[in-house]
């Protein structure tokens, strides 16, 4: 169904419409009217000459809420993270114009008719219990601004787009009532699910206004370059000019519309240079892009003729004022997406201003820790005003990275989690490629017969499996580990992570966006309930009993285990028959040395205040005895070294299947816990000794080897 036009009939006149289903409109009495659909008339919505490309994507979720279909599609993804891919058509700014032409034709060719909702046919197939997403368009008003996003969005949302015809003159307050009526109606139908409002530019003002008027409805707002900063924009100077220009000179809007669009030909030039294409190909693309864009000049004039542009700017002015006066009443969860090269609005500054003006409401990740902010910001330094048409901007990935997707009142880090797509994994892998090159990780595993082998052959494919190990300084071992498991064994490791990766600390300079890749790759806050859910879904789980105390250790404490005196993970593992794999890792002392640890920094007044403030907001593991309870939230001062090498050793799996009754005894479970701890220590000792015999321990030796054997050649290590 992803590609068909359908003929719809509304207000007594039938038009061949774009690949959308019209189903709700705003009459003069603001009553919803359902239009009839004749599904027999279908044509290809995208011209054969379109330059769309295909890519692959996957959108299954993991956890107890998965349907049987999800489990079948995902196969071992419930356990291992293996994903089956389907084809996705990648659309761009060209498709925006084609869809715009079709939608204007559906208005009778004159852009008339009342505002109404439509749903893209591409979004017809989605997951069970998908929440509703209402797209509120920007200055163009057409509702097709999600054309490059809607196919992926349609897998996880019920997508409705608001269409405001070109010649419609519905006041902003009336649009607020339309959206509000829809929100209340849909909330009545499904009160247990949130409603997402995606507001683009002036649509952001509309979303904020609706949220302020409906504080008791569970709303999630995603605002892309919201027009609340109209009073600070250059658009104000355009109003007097438009008022004196004759209406028949509609082409005056073109230069401004061009800046409103993404400047795609110039983006093509930039992206081509980044991809290393030849100069001749680059200029051919640039010339072709400019030629294509000029062909759409008439469409631009149809979208925003002089009278419409004048009306839209006047409406933007009132919308900005309306929304700003009600920010104090907004209680919804908000994500603001801000472009760094927005030619129309000061979007970066406005994002911070909105966050500061909103009520100080936050949601705790878990008891006794930091809080998840009600308003987060993600910045896109190289993007223009129409963010959703910009190359490389993927709204679904952004939603996943911010843990914003949920199908109930609260986000469930297990059942609401969506596996990374190939593109997301490759992007994450590429961003940490430097760490793999610098550390040349060596991974060893142990077979059932006790033999140590190079690689991950000894790792079970079927879960649940719990990897219990040593946490190196700053957790530097995590990404080489996660990437290796995904690339070689198609196993996704679900790390039980410190809440600091998910919580916004008050008056803290740390930007949560630096942890987005952790959330995409499956990290969850460490809680007993999350651990239980991961085990019940058959996951491969990464557990560090030493936690932050090991990862932020002091001078001279490398490779020391700071574990609790006892732990419940053994008994929990036995309940599900999970395998426990102890592992050790070494190499932190080969890449850096601690210059300033927590003791040193506590002697410096400014740093001491920052450490005490941050630590006081993360009250985790305070009920434990011993050094592990000394959770000091600080960042060590480091002296880099010429990199050595990381070494991992995964021990023989400890199978708890059939031991459920036996391990109910706390003493028996404690014996297994001590066995795991002892094997981790033994693995560390083994690796520290064996690395002395590795001729390729240094970066220089590995670089020389790959210079003679190929840059992708696997560098050997010590003999086993």
C-alpha cells in the first residue's frame, strides 16, 4: 500500500488525490466530517523520473509487549539483536514538491477548502498499540513536511497530518480549537496512550498552545525550530514590504520560499565533498540540482503566493504571541529540535529560552537518583529551517535516542525499545572507529570444554545470558565490546547503565545528548525491574557489579574489583535458567594515566562544590556496605599515552538451568557469586600476563602490520 493514490470525494466534488487518506475536516462549525473513499482508483504517486533511492530499515521492538508477529519477524532478535530488514524508499525535497503539487490539485487546483487531517498511505502498517502522532505543519501549511520521515514513522505511530489549503484563512485560534478537538476526542478513545504533537515552525506554536490548554492530557511535543521567536526574526521586516506589493506579483515570495526550503543543491555539493566524490561529479550534481529546483518555481508560487504569504506571516505573529503567553501552563514532555543555520528564525537561542520559560517539572528515572527532564534539546548545527527535509535527519532515530517513544503512561526501556537499524549501528560504529583503531581490541572466549579460543565462538547465541565483568576507567571497554558482538555475532548487548546516562542533573553542564548512542544501542537504567524484564525477554545482558565506583576509580586502583558483599543477580539468573559469563578486560593503563582523581579534586574549592552537588543528586547504592557505596560523581583528569591494546577474556558459561531450587538458598547463591568474582579476577590476571608476550601490543607495531597486510587485516596477538 506504500505507493498508491486513492480517489476521495469530499464536499460533493471528487479529485484524484496524492497517496493520502482524507478523513477529517474543519467546517465553519468546526465539526468533523468523514469522507468516503473509493479505493479502486490507484496510480503510482511518485513519477518514474524521481530520484528516490532505497535503503534498509528495521523497526521491531523487544520485550514482553511484543506480538507473535514481532517475534517471528525478529527471530533471535529478542535474544541476540539480529534484525531482518525490509525495503524503504528514501524520499527527499524533490518528493516534497511532487506531493505539494498533488495536494494542491486535490484542493481543486485552487488551494481552497477547510483545514483537514490526512494520513499517508505509507503509514498504514504499524505496530500494535501504536500511539497517535499529529503533524502540525509550518509556514507552507500543506502537511507534507514529513514526506521523508513518514514511512519509518508509520511503523511505530498512527500518523495524521494537518493540511491547511493555500487559500484558507482560518485564524490561529480556530486552528488551536481544531487540533484541541482532535486531541480530546482521541484521548477519550485511548486514554492509556500518549498523543504526539510534532510542530514544525508555526506548528510548534500550535502544539504549545494546545498543550497549555490541555494540561491533563498525556501529550508529547516535538518542536522543530518553533516560531515562538518571531519577534526576533527577520521575517518581521518582510510584512511591510508585502503589504504594498500588488497581489499579482506573486513571484516575490520565491526568494524567501527558497531560503525556507533546504537549499538542497548546495547541500548536495557539501555532502558530495564529504563523501569524497570527484570534482566533476560534484558539479554535475550541483548543476542538475539547480536545474531541478528552478523547475519547481511555479510550485513555490502556488504554495505561497503573495496574499497567502502575507496572511501566514500575520498568523505567525499572532501564533508566537499566543504560545509565549501560555508557556507557564505547559506540562507536556517536550523535545526541541533546533537548527544552527536557520535563515528565518534564531532557533538555537530560542530552544534554550523556551526550556528556561517552561515550568520546572521533571520525572525521576528511578527513586533516589537524578531526573529525566520534561524538556530536552537536540541541536543540528548544519541544518536549515525545514529540518525534516534536511539530509541525514531521521526523526525516528532522534525519538529512539532520547527515549521518547512509549505506548503507555511511562516509557518502558525494555518493551518500548526498538532495535538499531543498520544505518544507526553503522553510524555508531563509525563514530567510535577511532577507539577501535587506537586500542586494537583482542577478544577471547572459552568453550564448554574449557579451551580458550580467539574470537567469540564460546558465546551462546540463545539467551538469556548475563555478562558479568570488570568496568574499566570511564567504561572505555564498552563500545569495542558492543560493536564486536553486533558485527561478528549479531548479538545486541543490553547494558544495565548508571541513571546518570538518562537523568538531567540540576545546574549541571553535562549534555544528555552525549549518551544518545548508548540508548540507541540498548542501554537501560539499572533497576531490578529492568533486569527482570530483560531476563524474561531472553536478552544478552551486560552487568557491572562494581558500577561507577570501578569506572571512576582513583589513582592506583586499576583492575581492583569494588563489588558488593553479596548480590541477587545469581538467584534472578537461576529463576530464568540464564547463563552467567564472567569476563575480564585490561588495557586502560596502556592508554592513559590518572593525574587528578576524586581526592585531588576535592581539595580544589570549585571542583569540590561541583562534585558534591552532582553526587548529592545521584543517591545510588547508599544502602550497601563497603567501598562500592562510595559513589563519587566526578570526571578524572587524565594524561593520554601512546595507545596500547585492549584485551578481553570471556570465561566458561555458568549454566543455572535446573538450579532454580538449589540457588534459592542464599548461601548456595553466594557461592556462585564468589565463583563469578574469582573468575573475573583470574581473567584479569591472565590477560595482564599474556599481553606482555604480544608483539603487537603497541599502536606502532599494529600500524606497521596493517601497512604491509592491508588496513582491514586482523592483527595477530599472543599465542594461546
